[in-house]
C-alpha cells in the first residue's frame, strides 16, 4: 500500500474538517519511532500531540491493557463499577497539586474534561461567567471551542458561541502584552462587561499549548489566584497538554507555587488510550448532583488500566527528571544555532515542553513560511515535527520522554541540518 493511494481515498471518504499535517499513514510504532505503510521509519517528535509521553506501546502500559482486556472491556462505570477506577482517582487526588481533600471524575477526552470542569465550577458557585485567555486552546466541543482564544480554524462557521465567556489577552511579552497589560484589561472587563461576583471561573493553561508554548509568567499566575480568591472565583488549570511529566513536573502548576481549584487532564494520562479527568477540591467536585456527571465511556476500563500503568512508569523511570535533561539538551542545541539561523527569535519551555519561534530576520514579523518549511523538510528527512502559535511561527517539540538517547541524538542532527539548510534558503 502507498501513502498516496490512501491519501486519495481519504480525501473522498473523510470530512475535510478533519485536517492532517502529514500524509504518512502509520503501520506500527515503538517508543519514539513510527513506521509507515511503505516501510519508512520516522522519529516522532509529536507523540500524538503530547499523548505518548511514555512512548508508543510502553511495555508496562500494554501489559496492563492486555490484562484488562482479558478480564472485561466495558461495563459502564455508572452501572457496574470497578476498583481500578477508584484507585486511579485516589492516586490523582494525591498527586494533583493542592494540600486539601480532592475528588475526581473520569471522562474520555480533553474537551470533555474542560466541559465538565466548567459545569462543576458553575454548580459549585451558582455563577455562570467564565474568563479565558486569547491564544488559549480548550477543545472543539461547544464550550471548549468558545473558551478557545483563536478564531481560525476553530470557530469559523460554527455559529453563536456559548454565552457568558470572556477573553483577556494572554500575557506574552514577546508579542507585546505584559503582565500589567493583561491585568489592566481584566480590571476593565470587570468594570465594563461582567461583575466579578458573576464569574464562576478563570480557565488557563499553565503553558499555552496550541497557542504557541508560552509559559504563564509566575507573577501573573500569583495575581490571578489572588483576584480569584478576592471575588470567590474558581481557578481551573487546563493541564491537558502540560500534564504528566512533560514540563519536568508531574503537573505544570507545580512551577508556580499556587494551586488551582480544579485541574483538567487527558492526553499523557492514558499513554495512548482515551482517558481524561477532572480533579479538584472535594466540596467543589461534589457540587453536581448524582447523575449530573459521567457518560457511557467515561473512565472506560482500558483507559483506566493504562492511566494506572502510566503513573507507575513516570515514577519508576523518573520521567520528570528525564524531561528536564532532554529539554536542556534540545534547548542547548538550538542555542548553538542562533547565529547560523537568524530567523530564531526565541527558544523556550520548561522541561521537555520546548519550542523555537521564527521571525523574518531583522524584523518583528512572524515567519510562518519558514516555520512550515522547517516542518516539511524535517518530515522529508524522517523527523515528525509540529508547529503551533497564533501566527503559525513556532515549532514545538513533544517527543516521548522515554526516547532512547541514540534516537534523540539522531533527531537533533536532523533538526540541525534542516535548520541550517532552511536558513541558507536551500
Ligand atoms: N485543552 C488543551 C490545553 C489541549 O491542548 C487540548 C488538545 N490539544 C484540549 C484541551 C482538547 O483535548 P481533546 O483533543 O482530547 O479533546
């Protein structure tokens, strides 16, 4: 089978609304490598968008899933529950930052976790407004899409958004928005549009993912917590992309010294199997009445089994420390190319949630064409990269944290040669 043949069939059979960035059709995958249907090997620096932090088919995750499949695959937790759901909830209650009693609900996707966090916040506060940030990404469901701070392509053509959602500029200094600027807009929002006593929650990604890998400045997170406390507003940390060792901590909020009331999780929790969660203060989590939360597949046994195994792997393989080490090597390598590649304006990111941003040399203009060229050339050389950012001028790196040293070294060599070639205009 050829990639091009499947691509042609795909174009006829699948809605164009589902975009794809490569025409590499997967045949099999192992840790940080993917082989396509033509037998070509790729190094995977996308990890299914920050999902297989523990690598493709981690043996411990696969063993746990196999064992689960051999016993039962679905009963619906709301009908006939199972112990490992409770165990994973207990573990997340312990691990999610916050020195207070917590409870958890399991769902299936990141967007669903966001939807549920907002429902829970509304039920607990008896308020309806939610404040999110420009450039943020929170999913493609109606509330997720409304909270998302980027119109193209997420909101185009989808009609009226959910009511009572407001956006404040995300404090990204690199793009001219300081912490003070963002706080001043928030203050004006409270005066012009919404009384803070009507606001149920702030929702924020500790490091913006799709929006461009911008870390929330610590001063801003502290202030947000303070404002939330002052007005009885809940703080939701959307850790769907940042969670599970990616930033060098199990959760990115650990970098800030303040805690969220509710945390949304998905992606890395399942290590390749669909599972998502909301964990938060027990009294808040208990606000919705019985039957108000859940879903047929919410906390399905396979995802739960995978989640428990993923937590074991992160701990036994010290993946938080490994994320720091790999990220340092990647950032160092990119730094060494700054002179040769004048398009580079910023190299950043905690742990192994790293990115490089490109501008037209000598100008402040984002260079989306150069960024895309880097991605395409890397793919030609067998390295799968993802771009992101409101201006499409950021390459983000999301390799499995379990990537073997020699595969990582090979990927860095490919990256370097691609950046050198692209900078030369080759
Ligand atoms: N929140 C964040 C921060 C995300 O990065 C994503 C996915 N990119 C989502 C929510 C939505 O997750 P899902 O695609 O699993 O619905």
